[in-house]
């Protein structure tokens, strides 16, 4: 199906808040991952054109099932260059669990990432911004599911319209950086036909053994008496785990005092939920129970990156005043990526926080990506990090 033709005829699909259907059929009839289902236009303030696409991706729980996922696609103003627009697949940095938090349900151009995405469009990139699979009940930070979904969004767009180049950059911020790195690590096994040329991330989370030790210490009260933005991540992971495993004990990870806030994790979008958490006065010591690590362990397990050996060069921006994703965890991730053999450019921004580091690093990150797509091999900072 041609994306251009679909736009011209106004093809529509079912994109409401209902649960995405699963397909379990004989192989000869089963839709393939990345197959395009539908496209219809959606207005916003970006130049160029934009549309909502619906496509299939693999269900991480049952690989013989397909899930339907929706994504926004934005194109630069004017005609495409010879060979098509290069593509930047973007991982949303402020995903919520509720259905109305999804990029396709909001005006991305007026959101916090609007100026950043506009910069990519002005550099001639088409932008794909996918919703999380299982809209309304996503598996938050599930590395394999978000990675497959991002790659299948690229498949759906670049294999169905010649105006899009196969040359692709994976990028993201915060949880979206987690998705981009996860997708990059899965290309060889899951979508080897894609031409991923670079990865550009900022504020990438890392739930490793040190994170678990920190969590355990906070539960014991060693360092948990101050407000901690990571509580939001833990509550979102808990709410996702409860949806994935209704008979599990995710809610047990949170104290009676924290339950009223935790119960809102699956219904509020990021900004109001963060405001609720901030005004609650909760700290790790008061919000988490002694069994929190064990109760949330399945979510920590699914958040593990598929691999830390990424075949494409990575640009990693770290704001040293980031309190959303601790700089120490980001430094450990960068060092572990290097030790695994990933070619890395790592930039520290001493005076920047979680959001500002993304914008301050944007020019260098985009130039890094453009050079990589041209075949310029970037330098590596790994010698200083190992």
C-alpha cells in the first residue's frame, strides 16, 4: 500500500481507545511484522504533511500473535530529495500509560518535544513517532516490545512509499532513549533488512544491579527520605506489571500511604501524574515496601536491554543535573555499552538537566547522525570510559 496514495484517498482505520486486536492464524495467513494496515492525515503545526499510520508488530508475550500499533509520521515541507527523505524514528520521552497520552492522541507539534522534532524536519528528516503497543495497557520499559514496535514502524513506512529513504536514525529521550537503544540492539536478529545508520539518545535509563542495590537501600531508609523522581518510573512499571500479570503482587511494592497515588499511574498522563506525585510528599522510604524489589522484579527483568553491543554508532547526551534519570546510572550505561563494543560519542553537559540536555545537545547529535548516514565513521570516547 502506498503511503502517498493512502493520504490522497483519505484512507482511515480504527484507531480508537479499544484494545489492539491480536492475530493468531496459520503462518500462510498471518500478517507479518511491519505490515502497514492504514493511514490517514492528521493536522498539526509542523510544516509539511503528517498522518497516523497503523501497522502490525510482534506480541512479546506470544510471538505467534500480532498487535496493532499506531504512530505519527511527519514529513518535511516540499518534495523529497533524490533517494527519499532519511528517517528519524523517535522514542517518546514522556509516555503515559493512559490511552489519551499517546502521541497519536495529542498534538505533538505543541508538546514539549515539538521544537526538537521540528529541528529534525528542518534538516530534511521524516519523523516517525510511535505509540506504545497495547494502548491504554502498555508494558512500560519492556525493552523487547518497544524495540520491535519501533523497528516495525520503520518497516511500515519505508517499505510502502518510495519518498522515504531506507536510511534511518533511531533517537529518543528518557524512556524513549531506552526504546531506541533496545531497537538498535535488536536490528540484526529482528529486522536485518533495515538500514539503521546511527542512534542518538539523551537521558537514557539503566536498571542494572546497582539500581537494584540503590532501591534496596532506599527501602531501608539509607537514602530514601528525599523526594525521588524515579518513584514515577517505579509506579509506572508497577502499573504495567499489574496489567500484564493481574494475579501478581505489583501493588504490594507500594505502601498504604502510596496506594492512592499508585492507583493513578495508569490513568493520568505524565505531567499531571508528576504533579500529583510531587505534592504527595512521598519518598522512597515512605512509598516502597520491604518487598518492593521482589514484587517489581519481572518489570526490572523486562527493562533489561536486549544487548549492550550495538552495531551502529551511538551519540549519548548526559545532563549532569539530571534528577529524572540519575547521572551515575547514565554513566554506568555508557561505560557498559563501551565495554560491550559499542562505538560511542558521550557528551556531558554540566549545567543541564534532563530536558535541557536534550536541546543543548541537539545540533551535535543531529550532525553526528547526518555524518553517520553519509558513511563518516565518528570518533569514539570509549577509551576514556572503559
